[in-house]
């Protein structure tokens, strides 16, 4: 199956987008760790979040999902044994978070997923869990899933390098309040994707958990705490918003996202600032966050705080005057695809010069031509390169349904750009 993209006049759209994937994952975890019923509204129903919900159900949480509202009956971290493997598809977030969460249960849990998920590194999290009393091993012995985890969490001090994934830290932060001794976590290197840790800490606070931190180097979560059930509203997904802001930037149009502001804790909500440097006008009002497109110029930008938007930026860079230099994202090689290699390869199909560096990409803007885009079963490759088709005829996206991982109705929203 393929999706052909038709060029578009300058887009004019006001959109209210589905909820944040990052917040939905985290709110589901926190609600399942609470004792009592929580109600999550504007939750994102997508492959990844549904895999998290199914796993939590398998562990004994009550989850009633109706549209964009989820009622969660938590178990205060007292999980049921899982007789069958916990299958997590291609959801790295689910795998990393649940590898830690099942340490609160009794007996052994086996967590597995797709072939690609079972190639993604997890060894550092397993090492960190072993330091605090958990038996956690890679079933293949290569530091990747499937993993076997046996409870016994005591707590205490552990450490992470911080250089591979911020989700290792988030996973530990979730179980810290329920560890008998609490958790002290030292970050020995430079922590990547810091805004995602901020999201985790925000959700912990919203569900009644206290903690202490020293920047991004040291975190202390006292034990003996309880998660408190909440009525919790989830804001729009800033990663999803990026494609529509990019559409405005590329076509010289105007797009407003109504349920997102610059005050969002989502790192990706800062993307309009990058677009501003490229030549767009940005406006934040009570009506929403608006991008007005303009002639694009290349930029040099460290994308460490919004790595998921590198494909989106790379597509815009292909049309911008001059070079765009993207740094700070070496860890993108461990995503749903090797995103640095994938983006460079697909830009080459468009006739655009792009080369990988140790921690990013260098892209020379030009006049992209139409092409059949390979998506590598990676939702972000599909959605970002779809934007290129608004400007360049002959763009075809293969495997368009891969967007279901994070944004199942992406193509419906995309069609609104032609209205």
C-alpha cells in the first residue's frame, strides 16, 4: 500500500490534535500504580499506548478505554503474576518503562516484542535494576529484549550514563516511590532528551509523588510513598503538531494548533522556535500556537531536546537556502529505525545532498524532486516526508499505515490541509 501526496497551495488550517503520546504513556503508568480510579481525558489511542494499556491489564490494572477517555483502576504496584509473555510490539517506551515496573511484582516476567524492538539496547537499564535488588537479564545475553525480570526491588543507589535513552531514568523514577528504600540515581554523563524526564517528573508530581533533584545529575525519590488517583487531562502531542507547523513553513501558509502552547513541558513544543530561525513567524495566543510560513533558510541547531523532530526538520532543510547542520542526536540510531541513516537515504532519493555525522546530519538545501519514499516501518519517516509532497509533485509514501504507532488518524488530519 502507498499514499501519493498532492502539492498544495499555502495551507490555512486550525487544528485540535489528539493527546500527547508521551503524556498518555506516563499517565497510564502512574494511574496503574495508584490505589483507586483515575480518569484520563484526551488520551491518545495509538498502537504504542494501547500496548502499554494491554500490558498493564495483564498485570492486573483495570482499564476501560472509551474513545479518548480512559478509566484506570490501579493496583498500587502490587502486580499479578504474568503466566504469558508481555508483548510490547515495537514500542520502546513501553518496553523500557515496563521492564522497571514489573520489578514491583512477584515471580518472573518475560517481556518481548518485534524483531526491531529486540535489537534496541536495554542493557544499561538492566544493570541499574540489578544494583537495587532486581533480577533483570537479557534472554539472549546481548543486552536487548526479550528480558526476564524477577521482583525483589529493595531500592538504594544506582547509576546511568544518560547517553543512550532518557527513558531508562524515567523508568527508574516511576518505581522509586514504591521501593522500600527509595531510589538514588546518579547520571554519570550527559543526559539525552532531557524534556522527557521533565514530563516524567511532572506526572509524578501530579499523582502525588515527591522527589529531590540536582539538575540532571542526581535524583532522589524517597520510598514509602503512594501514587494518588487523579482526573487528568492530556494536552496535544507536540511531535504530531510539528508536521502541520512544517506544512505551514514549507507552503508559506498558516497553521494554528489550538490545544498547545509555548508553555508546554513537551520539548517538541519548542519546534516553532527553530522554524522562527528558519524564517517563519510564530504567534502564541489563547487561541493556540500559530506558525506562518516564509522563505526558508538553513540553520545550525542542536536537536538533543527534541530528537523525534529531526526527520521533520531535515525535510524542511531540503527546501531551505544554504546548509542545515543538525547535532546532538547520535542516539537516533537506536529508534524504530536508524533515523540518521534513513533520513539521509530518503533525502538522497529526492536529489538532496545529506551526510551523516557522528551525532547528526548536514543537509544542503536545493530543489527536491518527487520520489517513492521508503518508511522503514517508522512512523516519523512517513509523516515527515509526507510534508515534502505538499511542495513537490510525485511524492509517494510506502507503508502509510505505519503512522498508527503514534497518530492513527494522521492522514485524516493531513487531508484537512487541502480544505
